[in-house]
């Protein structure tokens, strides 16, 4: 259970972030790519913050001494949030009203 809840939470956030950005950004292929880049950056930050939180009291110490450790962990967590984010992005064009895919 200690591993399942953070993974499910990260997957849910990976689905919601592109969906919410899709509501804010205009329709179009270029904006879909912008959404993907912004979503990836935001999810990388969320994953790194999640790892700092999971580390507990040691998270602050590790962050001060080796912040790249959390960047690498966040990149490795991309195996979880990356495919979910791509699926969420691929579902956005079917709801476009003004631009044809």
C-alpha cells in the first residue's frame, strides 16, 4: 500500500494536468504541443516534490545536499506519468469545437 497510493496519485495528476491545461489553452496542434511540454514540466516538479515528501525529514537534507537526486527520481517516475499524460493529451482533440484535428 505504501507504493500503490503514490503511484495512483501520480497517475491521476498525470491525467488531470493536461486536461486542465487543455481547458485554459486555445485549441490547435501547436497548443497541444505546448500543453504537452507544460504538462511534462509540471509533472516533473510534482513528482520531485512527491519524492521529497515521501523522504520525510530526510527529504530536506537530501534536497540541500543533492537536489539532482530528486530530479533523477522524477525522471525515472516518468515511466508512470509519461504514458498517462500522452493518453490524456491524445483525448483532447476529440473535444475541440473550433479547430479540426
